[in-house]
């Protein structure tokens, strides 16, 4: 039986989603998307990504504040640079860099998180299951978790 591929969504807790979009993220994410909120994408240690990958994530999505609205000045820019470099490393060790997605969202981007999650899920489905770095038990099934 083929099940939906597992995705971990790291969301900056300060992302200014429209209330209905945040409600969707908090309560109505697809079952295969596991939510982890972070205080700023700049606080995302690459080890968090590695942990997700080793735990069975077939894809990792990072959603942060738009560049000029990071609460910690340039945390999002620094995270983007760091994740670009880290995804190169993951690619080198067999985890396709297309399995990692970075997005910046703001209040005026109403409905975009749903589209971004759907598009990324489709891409990850097409890539198939990732086995190369899955060294621990798989992520639990289920939706939103803080
Ligand atoms: Fe949101 Fe920095 S506070 S990305």
C-alpha cells in the first residue's frame, strides 16, 4: 500500500499569515504534514532538518517571514543561506535537494500557504519515498503539532 509522503513543515511563529490561513496551518494541515513552529527561521539549526530527514521526512518545508519583516532582523536571510548550503550537503549524501523547500509568506499572501503545501506535496509525491537517510523510526502519522 502506498501512503502519502511525509513532510515536515517548520513555520516561524511570527509569520504573518492571514488568520484563516493560520487556522488552516494550525488545525487543517493534511495528515501527512507534521508542523513544527520555531521562534524564527534563523533559529533553525541544520540538525533539526537532519533530524526530520532521519526520522523519515520525505520532504522538508520551511516557512519564514518576508525579508524585511523578520523579528530578528536578518534571521530569515541567514536561515536561507544556511539551508541552501545544507541542502547541497544533503543532496551530496543522497537526499534530493528538491525535497527541501523554503518559502517566505506575509499577510497579503492569502491562501498561498495552502498552494505552497499542495505544490510541494505533489513534488515530493513525484520524487517518491526517501530511504537514503531514514535511520530511525518514522514520524508519527497526524497533522498539527506545536
Ligand atoms: Fe520570522 Fe525571523 S522572525 S523568520
